């Protein structure tokens, strides 16, 4: 009998007893992975959240990617350089798609054209439209000329939102034919996905596993219980309340990194959230340490400015605390906006991830203290994504990370001139933000880039295109039989699925 997604969520606690299908993972060369959610979409260039990204990293690869230590490396492109005329040149390696056909420059050109197309709904459509010309002088060479100088183009083509597909194999909705280390061989919608190793993967000796089964455990406690019971070998989104117990278990290993963060996004079409004073009032009304305690059991830190990690060359200690808690200032800003008496509104989050729900509850409480009466809307994750993409909300809790460890990686969360996405505010276009992002992207001099991003942080504090709440530790947990998996550093933690090709078991 097929289990629906609705019944899966309702009966999440029953999933650890799917042992007959999971036990194969105890033999060498097989792995069972506990997903936090069944992917809401397998559309190759869409953003469906971390679970979807992890699944797609099994069967897709882009021109570039990241090694386990977070350093940029070649994937379908073996090498790349910037030509004297400013074009970026990529030299393809000998790789084949899952259909046995070689990866060629024609496939790369077709992929980029589909993503940038006028009817495209791809997450990186706007970014790819910065490419003015795609040239394919031979089957192994691709030249990309951008409309403006683009220092960050290698980061763009390293994104897991930009996999290269076999020409003509997808309409942007269907999965398409990729060149990743595994192939999908079966799935039960809402429940599980089965993969087997692709024997023609281009990296010698990889993948080391013969098969991977991904099982969706929408209930986070069920996901941990499945790991502890031996029904799965590796899980994502370790709930923060379970981290200490996993660390203390001699059979298990916990890997955490800080880089993801929680924040609020706004629908500028929903009054009064189009007013920057209201967004700033909300920013000053929240005691972020309480979010860290309530949602993350102390494993995190308050986020009072633009999400620029401390210790990086772009961090500014003064600007980093521009939205510090100040209830009097929050009330004053509401009064300036003509809302001294407060207002009522709805806050979208999800009940499927505890940290989203707990964060929303703290925000609800704190905004109530300044006269904003908040009603929580808590659908499942797939519905949350859909509502966000369509702009069917007033303001919303979101958790994500920068697309890279470079400040330009925040463009996908800040830029108002990109396609609608649940990860950024809806219909909120702040030209100065877009201009500064473009300037930073075009600048190759490190000192000039630092100055540009300092100004961006100042504009952020004035306009609040999103409101940061808390940095959070992001955890994966596994049995000691799992070797080779890496929780990648900082903002790249969501790329950790890349390292599945390096995992061995038994």
C-alpha cells in the first residue's frame, strides 16, 4: 500500500519500525540516510530545501563544486581560468551522463540557456541572466562572457542549484539526466528514495558505496530514534535537544558546524510590512538569546546584523550589532509608522521542523510586548515552501545559509531583482541593495570589496530586507561504521551531500 505524505507526517513516530527495508544498510557498501523531509520537488534548478538538495547531489553535478574542506574544486569542469578579455573559460573533463552520453559543452550551454530563459522558474535565473554570451569552441570548452565583470562567477556555477543536465532531458520540472555518483532506481513518494552507484562516475574510486536508501522521517525525534536503533546509519538535522545524548553515545558520532541562521522575511505587498520602519521595529523587539535557548538549546548565537560570520575579513563588530534588542526604539519606530497602537498579523513557519516552530513562538511572544498581535500559521514543510514562493503570507520565519562563504552568497537572500523564492522577502526590491551586491560582484580588489560590503551592511540596517535572528549549529549524526562523510564548513553545510560519494560503511 502506498503511504501518502500526509499520513507519513501524522504517523512519523512509526517510521523507525521500517526495519526490513533499512537493515540492508548494515552490510558493507550500503547506507540508509534519515532525511528530515521527503523532497517537495526534484526539479533540477529549483530550491526545495536541504533535503531536496541532498537528494539532488546524489545524481547531479555542476561545472564546479566544493571539496570536504570547503575549497572550490572542479566537477564536470576539470579546470577553469579568466581569459584576458574577461571571459571565464571552463575545460570539461571526460565525464558521462547516466544515459551513457559524454558531457559536452553543448550540454552546458543548453543548461545555462534553460535556467536563464524568460519562462524559467529556476532559483538562479536572475544570476544566470548576467551571462551575456555562451561560446562552445569545441566539445570540451565553454566560454562565458558576462554583461559586467563578475569575480564571483565560479561560485555561481558551483551552486547545487545549477547542475548540468544532458541536453533536452528536462523541461525544468522533471528530474533530467545528470552525471552524479548515484542513479535513482526507485522511490515511494513521501517515504523513501533508492539509489545505486553509477559505475561510470568521473572521480576514480567513487562512489565507494554500492547503494543508498533515503527514508523521510518528518518527526525529528523519530529520526534520532531510528539512528539509535540502528535502522539508519546517518541522519541530517539532528535536533538540538538530542545533540548532547548523541555525543555521549559511544556508538554514534556527531558533526556540527555554525553557518546556517534563522531570520524573518516579509511580503512587501502585505501592509504594513512594506514599511522599513515596521521591519526595523520588529528587528529591535526580539531578544535573540531566548531564541538560541528555546530553539537550539544554547547551540548558537544571536544574529543582530547582516549574516557576516565573525572572523571573516568582511566582519564589522559595530555593524554586526545594529539590531540589538531595544524595546523602546521598537515602539518609537512603530509610532513613526503610524502604528503606535500596534496591529494584528499572521506569521508563517512550519510545524515540521522544531526550530522553525520554536523560533516563531519566541517571535510571537516578543512582538506581543510591543503591541503586535501575531497568529502563527504552521503547515508542513512542502506547503510552507509553496506559500513562500507564491507570496501567500505576511511575514515568515526562515532558516537557511549563504550560498557560499563569500558575502555575495547572501545575494540570493537579499536581492529584490531575482525570481520569487520562499528564502527571501516577497516583492521587496531595494535598489541600493541590488546596486551594492552588483558592485561587490564586479570588484576583484579585496580592499574595495570590503568597503562595498561594509556599506551594504549599513544599508541593510536601514532597510531591513530581512531580519536576522540567530546563528545555529547544524548537525549530522552517524554510526561509527560510517567513514568519509563530512559536515562541510560554515555556509556550505547544506552541500554536505556532496561527500556521500566518499562514504564507506562496514
